[in-house]
């Protein structure tokens, strides 16, 4: 019998989960054993999983789970250097040369476990089968609007925290915008999941939105239109061939641009399209001031969907559930391709 072990997330400000109680009930009906670790921070209460018939375990007990259990989480594991003996399903961020990723792969080598990276669960055409992109865009746009409103009042945006849901977030943003000029917004990458989420947030607030995608950026730049908008939301991944949207010297240029929301959030990449900053921001300090006169703030948080943990969890879990139901064929399909990606970096037969 396949045994799926849903661990409690240990990263601060992470309340999402990749399996809902309804999904757990379906997996159990299909013959998959499901254990869910208790977590006071998870956006979906443990009672629903208990009612679905799941076994409930203490937070962090995945370390001593049965060797054949598949340990399922979203964000990174604590960096304690211990060997990893289980098969893990999570976002590993380990296959693109990231320093922390190399350490993670060494832990799998030492323990004989394996990583099924959620980013590399792809169909035969290479398209991801489950992603948080829409809610990353929605939340990223929200934080950028908060930065705009704080800046308009002469301050830097303060800490942000998960909210109860979309309606609560919109009410909060309307209060932030009360009495300040409404920004016009440029979204680049508007046809993708991330861009649609960002555009929908702006539309829900009644903000004027210019939507760009490949057709508008194909000429490679420069892009003076970016500097003509109050807020620019980047929803394009940094990769070879990506054009520069905001040059390193843009801070001192004549511009209407006051806030950049780098939702794709990869400032250390050589291919980053935004050159005015070099480090991510976080929940405690969401805005980085990169120029003073005129003011220019950048926000770039790398776990944005956690701002709306319930909606993000339900959406992602619904996308992933059909593939979790196929874990009895883990050597095939999306799981087989994910394992091949891991083996190409590490090898092994766990």
C-alpha cells in the first residue's frame, strides 16, 4: 500500500498545504494510506483530516516515519545536515545550482532517499501539472499596492502577514488606497498564470492595468513604457534571452515608476530583467528602497501565495490530486519524469 505522509511546514509564515481533507478522503478511498502531521499554523484545520480518516501524527515526526512512506510537503526542510532516507515530494530548488540546493542533494546522497520536485512534475510536453502561479501573482500585486500606498503617505511598507481570504485582502487594500492617488499598473507576462493573478487583483481594485506579454516584449527593448507607469509587476521568469525591463541606472531616470513588484523574484540570476536590486525582500520588510529622489521601492517575496493560504492551498491541491492518486505507479508519468530529473543530478535507486 502507498503511504503518503503530509508533514507540517517548518518555514516561518508558511500556512499552505498540498492536500485538502476532501483530497485525502479520495486518496484513502483509492487505497492510499494518509498520515497528516498536526500543525497549529496550517490554514486548513487538522479536524478535517481526522474526519476524513487520516492518521494524525505530531509535527516533525516524518523523520521517524516508516521508510517506505512518501513524505509530502511544500517548502524547504530545516537545514540541519541530517541524511534524508525517505522519498520526499516538495519544492526542492536544488537543480539549478543553488548553494542550498547542493547541500540538500548531498543529504539525499548520504541517506539514500529521493526528491520528487514539485516544480518538475511535468506532462510529456514539459508543462507543469500543478503550480501556485495564479495566487503568487495575486498576492504579489497586493504587496506592491501596499508599497505604493505606504510610499504615498511618506513611509516604507510595513510587515505583511497571511490573511483570512481574498475578500479580506481586498478590503484591506481599499483601506490602504483611501485618500491616495490610484496607480496605473503595467503587468508583463500577463497571459501566464502569474500575470493573470496580478491583473485580476488590480482589476478587482479598479486600477488601470496595461497587460503585456510576448508580443509586446519580443523586440528586446529598451522599454521606456515601463518607466511611465506607477507600478510595474514582473511576471516573467529570469532565463537566457530574457530582456532587461528595468536597467541598473533607471533609478536616476525621469520616470513615473515608483514601485516594482518582482513577482518572479530571481534577483541574483544573471538573467534577471530587473537590475536595480540584488536581494529578495521578506514578510517583515516587504519593500526595499533602491532610490530616494524620486523614490523607487522594490518588493520581491519568494513565497507570495502564503499571503492567501486557503485559496492557494485549495487551488494547488486540486491540480495535484489526480497525480497523487497515481502514486501507486510512481515509476511512470509525471513521477517517473521527476525521478529521472533527480537521478540526473544525484543518481541512486531509493
